[in-house]
C-alpha cells in the first residue's frame, strides 16, 4: 500500500441520466467488469463501488443508477434516493453526458449536484461522432451551464482517454492514505455482484421481450471449500413473464444461468455452482418490504 504523504484517496460519484454509459465507464476505469451493462436504461439500480489504485492516489468510484424523471414508483424513488445519498458522501462528482447531446434530463441531474464538490464533466461516446469538429463548439456550449472543474471527452467503450480521466480526477481528492489494498477492486459483496450478473443476463438475453418488472434475489450464498454455491431467484410480476424467462423446456433460464455462472467464475476467481429459479411476485416494484430485501429501499 502506498505510503507517500502526498497520496490522495477519495470517493468519486459517477452520475448522469439513464443510458449515458456510466457503468461502462466504471468498468473501463477499473479494468474489470464490476457494474452490469445493457442497452436498456435502469440497468444499474444500486450503487456499485469500484476501487482503482494508482501510484499517487486511490479512487473509489461509485456507479449510481440513472436519475429517474419520468416514472413514479417505489423502485424509482428508491433509486433516486441512492443517487442523492451518494452525492452527499463523495469528494468529486463525474457528470456523464453523451457527445453532442445535453437534454432536459441531463439538466435535471445537473441541478442535483452539490455546490461544494468539484464536478468533472465527462463527455462520453466520442467514438460515435461522425464529425469530430463538432465536439469543440459543443464543449463551449455545455461549459456555460455550470462551473465545471474539468471537461474531459472520452469513449468508455473504446477506452479512449479513460486512464487520463482517472489521473485528472485524482488531483481533486483529499490527501489521505489508501483505504484498501492495491489489489482490491470493489467494496461490493460477492452476494450482491452475483445477483447483478444474473440480472444482466436476464436483460441481455431477453431484449425487449421482458418488461422492467424483474429483479434478482440471492436466496443463499455459501462456500464449500473453494466452491461457491449460489441459489438465486428471478422475481417477475406476472405468470406470462415467468414463461418468457423460463423459455421452451427451460432453455432460456438455463442459458441465463450458464452465462451468469461463467462471469461469476471470472470475477470471483473460482468455481461456482449456480441454481436459478423464477418466482412471480405481483406488484413487487411497489412492495416496500420486498424492495428493502432486494436492497432498493
């Protein structure tokens, strides 16, 4: 662990409207998949912390849900509380937007940012620009909306300028010794990460077939020597949704479980025995007791 008196350590919130690439950015910064990703908004529902240790700093990145402005439900209110709580507890904020796009939803997130924290504006998805010449005028436009500490264009998907972003952010952290070992990459528990990986496969494999009324609950997580035994339940709102998840002769559920297990073994560095069931819980996204059990409230 670094011992320099000039060493800096602090928490960095990654915020933005849904689907701007926050989770992809976190994974790129850490160099390993921690936060689940899909093309759908609301993929991230809880805060996920990734740890990056450099020679001069330790950055504790907090990936937050996209702030919800359209749909009012107990689930969405819980996600918004996670965002506002995270903002109150960090040293630096990364506001992520898409290149050449600053919407009313981006403006809504901007208004949430704490006045006493440095805000670095991250302009993501620069690899998708047809004309790079348009980027500089866009930077000039968004610079007038807030007193940003820095404005950094990146491509989280391609990795362009991601390492540079980490170095820039480290300058704004308080002087403090490292909190975690140099080889640690997350504060999140393996139980939480297991549920997230199952949920990612649910989103990715079912595409638009399954509505967002689904969640994953890890019923048990035990160690048997070097083997992790994990039992998880996919929670859906209707019997018809259960049929979609299970698929013909259980084929879809088997594929979800297999792909999730492979990712768990990569992340945990050991063998995993995973069993997944599907349970129908009508109105679960409005059920405060179940949301608390799932960690959303």
